[in-house]
C-alpha cells in the first residue's frame, strides 16, 4: 500500500509532485553531458528531484551514480566515498573483477560483502589512501569506466557543500575542477543543503567552481500543485480535506516540501476514514508539527549568545535589513554597529538565517513559527 505522505527521505512516484519543468531541464542536461549545480534552501526537495530524474533515465544509455557526502570530513574521505559508489553503481558484482575495476583495485585489499541473493546490493570498503592512489586516479575512475563501457555517466553528489568545509578546501576544489572539466563521458550534478556554503563555492569569481555548469535555483512548488496533491491523497484514503484547508497547510510551512508532507501526514493520521478535516484538527496538527520538531529547534537556539538570540527576535518581528541603525540596535539590544556583521556571519554559518539581496530571513519557516510561539 502506498504511503500517503512521505517526509524525511527522498520521495518518488506516487509521492512526487510538481517539478515538471525542472525535471525536463535536468534530463536534458544529463543526456547532453552538461554539468549542473542545483541550489535552494533545505527541505525543498533537491534530493527527490535528482533521484526522480535518475529513475526516469534508467532505460536509457546513461548510468547515474548518486552519493551523499555529508559524512565526509576530509579529502580522502570524499575520494573513498566517490570511488566506492562509482564502482557499486556502474558494475555488477561479477564485473567488479573485470576490466572496469581491476586496474584501479589492484593496489587495494577491498572488503566486499555479498548477499546470497544475486539481485541484492553489495557493499565495498576500499581503504584508499595517498599511498595507494593519487587524487587524479580517483577523480578519473568514472571517466575510465564510461569509456570502457561506451556509455555516459552522470555523477550526482549530494551535500556538496562539505567540500567547502574541508582543510585546504580551495586546493581540493581546484583539483576536482582541473580533472572534471576535461572529461568527455562523465558529467556532474552537484547540490547541497547549506545555501551560503554552496554560494561561496559556485558564485564567487575567484573560486575554482565558478561557472562550472548550468546553475539551477530550485523554487518552491506552487500552492496550486500542493493543494491538488494533498486533496487527492486524502481522497485516496477515503478522507476529505477542502482546498482551503490544504492551502492552509501550505501557508503555515511556506510551501517547503518536506514540511508540507509532514504536516499533511499528521493531519491525515488524525482524520478518520470516511470523515472530513475540521478547522480544529488543522490547528491541532499545526501545533503537533511544532511539538515534534521542538527538540531540534531547542538544539538550534541553546548555543546562541544573547546578541544572536536578539538578532533572531528582530528578524521574526519583521526586521530584515538595516540592522545597523541605532534605533534597531537599541530596540533589540544588538550591541555596537560593528557587532552586526559578526552576528550575521555566525548565524549564516549555523544555517539559521539566509541573506538574499541584502534581505535577512530565517532559513526554516517552521522554526520561525515555533520561535514566535515559544521565544517571543
């Protein structure tokens, strides 16, 4: 039975909605060998979109490789993850020992765990170090496999902002760009959840990845599309929600995909089969959404200094610029004029605020709702 609403993980098929233009744009780029940089706020469905496109291209002569590098803290952490996933997702268990991989694995003693079921996934632990492989060898692996298989490969790297947080990040980025930009059979889709770090990697002229590929700024799915999705999924479960009630869900979470799914799911579970949603149940579901995320939100505010906390109070109260004005600094107790830049930098690095066109907003609309109710 299909789950009516899905959150906290990538969605596909029945639970995927909207994104028709973005889907076609990505498919065209993948087919054409164009590199893509996908940027947006977190919780807008970047991973779901990429995996949706990869699924749609399965029947074509394109091999897609997906990897999440959030856990990679060093350059060689990344190289191990990259090589492992390229090998796993471009070769069958049998092919691991054929020409596609044997040259690369010759200097390793890889640990490969196989399941008795031939259709099951297998795991590989490579143990790549500077003594076994140079960065150039690892970064060329996908291209070498693509040439031997005579197929195009698209490598999709999630949480790519981790590259920007590594030691000697600029040098690491320069190495990646120097190898990848010359590859003819492999293209890359790079995306991540921390917008300010992604911006520092891809939008600054002085950085190696500036103008590396097609830059796509992922917008929110429209309210109209979300309302149709929510109403139809309730109907599939023999439950009734009005367009206005579905729109209220979208408004409360500012159309952020993961939160729309989560709030709709809470409301769905609280509605009996054959019955309709009430205004009271909508309000209860909204409060439940804030409650289930409270531990996360408390972890976000506990380390903040008094000045940082006051800065958030100002933003939630509708101040989005001109924080250096004496009146604003005095009203919200933000300290000296020179302190404003430090506050912005600290909160940007914590990914609590975002800055666009010199306008400051909170990155998480549900956190903002919680902050209003609990901290003001």
